[in-house]
C-alpha cells in the first residue's frame, strides 16, 4: 500500500512540476537582427534606466522578433516599445505566442548578452594624473579591429567555401592591413589557441557565462598572437589578442595560403556543452553585430619598455563578476 502511494505521489509531482528533459535546449538560432534595431533597443533600455520597471534591450528585441516573425527591424522594435508602454504583461500582449517570446529572449540573451551593460573606464585626472574610474552603461563590447586601423567587410555569411570540403562560410571576413591589432570583442577565457588547417593561426575565446565562443582566425604568420598570451588566460573586452594576417588552408603550420589579408570573425552559440564540437554547431551571422560595434573601438599602443600591447584607457566590466 505504501509503495503504491509513493508511486502515485511521484506521478502527481511530475504532472505538477514537469521535469525539463536533458536534451531540451535550443538547437538552432536563425539570427536576423538589424544593426538599426539593436541601436534602437539599446537607446530604449538606456532611457528606461530611470524608470521603476526598466526593461533590457533584449526584451525589446524578443518582442520585436515575435512581431516580425524572426526578422527584427527598427520599426518592429518601436512597435514593441509601444506595446510595453501599454502596461500589459507579455502574456497579455501575446497570449499563446508568448512561447515564441521566451525562445527569442533566451536565444538573444545567448547571442548578445555580453555586448551591453555596466562598465567603467579609467581616465587620468588632468591635475594629479591619478586614475579616475568613470562608470557607464551602454555598449561595453568592442569591434574586433583596434581603433585607428581601417577595415572593410560585407555580409558574406553562408558563402561557399571549398578547401578541404564543400561548406558554408560561418563568419564575417574583415579585410585590412597585415599586422592590424585584433582585440577581444568580449571578455572571457582563452579556450583554443594555435594552428588549425582551415583557420591558420587562430584564437578561440569563451565568454564568462559560457554561452558564446568567439573565433578569430587567419592571424599573422610568425607572430600571430599578443606576446605572453596562452590558453587558459582571462582577457578583457578590448585587449589585444593577435594580429591580422592570411594564414591557413594548409595542414602544415605557419603557412600563408589565404589570398587576402583579413580576419575571419565568428560567433558560436552554446546552450549545451554537447554543441561545442559536433556536426550541429550553432554559428550566427555577425555582420550586423560588427556594424553595431564599429563605433566602439579599443584604443591600444605598443609599449617598447614592456614589449606588450597596452590599452590607452584601462577598462572594467562591472557585470561579469571577474573584477
């Protein structure tokens, strides 16, 4: 009798408190968010900081994605803002479609969660020279190309590639000059570093929340990496990690087989560790993200005394818990 009662109670508890399946995680993200939409959502989140019920920029994007069927434009973000201004909850606004809002919010948090937030910049005092930290809110990630260095790019995600095997291009190529300093877009841990026959000399950085894997490839021959950098190191957004080159497309190390000097910049989303090295990895189109970050560049210089690249303005991410 007690055994039957126990089984009955277990069944009831599963019905009342459903258990999330082990493989119940996002398997694919079709990222189609325009630069203007992101800028508008960030502006709205900045304006809402002083309000009692402020919303993150990702909430605006998620609701806009539902309205746009997965395509997020500035107009859809403005529509989302009007809807939120009504005072209604997301459930009241969307009804059964709220499940799509939940999906987009999780997907966009994974893709964009490290780009906007609280940070501080150290600026020397004009009289004493002492470092004064200025707290700010806004875009805290950086364009992968350091300030003062030109580059060009276009939306080439999904273009065909044939070296090794026929495949799609899973990143954004930024063309520039040999030796251009490449910086970390977001802070994180150096997870991969060295030679890859497709990417040449490359660096892979995992964000602190482990949702994003940033991939920087085709770095310079002979001296691809920032001095002293190694796997396992923690880097901050805007730190120099390497230098633009054209290595790759060779099983032999340190070979220039890429015709054009450029940085291959890619972003993989990871909702479960099983997605890290597999045939169903989630890489998203970062072209609009790069455009968003184009106005936020890291100013760096080479210090002859230390023989290291240094930032002109010290930086702290106030949200990642690493400081």
